[in-house]
């Protein structure tokens, strides 16, 4: 039971941090809240989180397939290294190139907020490799065993972490907007360091397994 708590906290934190920097999803959550009310913003956030959980499940299936084929077990950890290295560089470059500017919210149609959340989240192609890399790392650490409760915990934590950030953007956007520049830059640096730490741990696991 204790490993499920660790798994939930680790995955929740990773999902939370990955959603913090202003982007397509959280900015549209804020826009929906401003134009159509907070309730619609929350519904939109639920749609996004639902798609994130589906993508997290697909990531688990990918990791599970690789893990259950002995000839590609090493590939599982190498996949994690590649993913963490990519995101470490991506977030670092994003922080370095960050310019203070007014955020622009993407236009949205007046259709169902929940469906819009699902569709916009589906456009984020980096979600699956991100969670596949996390899943590989958690598996190497012994936090997830591809059993039902482990998988459900991983998926729910990914959705909960994402929803928490979107909810904060939905409810507190007016306050967050004033501090967006420093907030975005610093959060990208934190994410870059986090990915670098995970990369180093994975490398150690490979050489000292």
C-alpha cells in the first residue's frame, strides 16, 4: 500500500510540474473561465484531464510491452534516458529564451467545453512519451508493477496533477497573469533540473543494475 502512495505522489508531482508553464491547455482553461464562467472552465479542465489519463494509459501499455519482452528491457531504460534528456533540454531552452510579453489566449469556439478539452489535449503529442519515460523510471525504481492498482494509481495521479493546475488557472488566472513572466521562466528551470535528476538516476540504474 505504501508504494501506491509514493507512486501517486511522484506521478502527481510530475504531472503538476509539467502543466504549470503557461501553454495551450492552461491558457485555454483560463480563457474559457473568463468568457463563459468558472464552471465551464472547470468542465474544460475535466475534459483535458480525461484525455491525459487516456494518454497515460497508452504510455503504460507501451512500457508494459517493452518490459515484458526480455530482449528490449534495456530499451525501456534507454527510452527513459532519451525522454528525460529531451525534456531537460527543452525546458532549459524554453527558460533561456523566455521573453516578457503579454500572454495570448487561443480562440475557442462555443461548443461543448468538455469536448474541447479532450480535443485540445489530444493535440499534445509530447504527453505519451513523457509519461512513458516516467513509467519506465517508476518501474525501475520498483514503484509500479503493471498490476491493476498500480496502473490505476498512475493514471489517476496524472489526471489529478493536471487538473489541479488547470483549476488554479481557471480560478486564479487574474492573479497569476501578473506574475506570469517570472513564474513561467522559473518553472521551466525547475522542470529542466527535475528531468536532469531523473536522467542521472536512470543512468545509474543501467550501469549498476
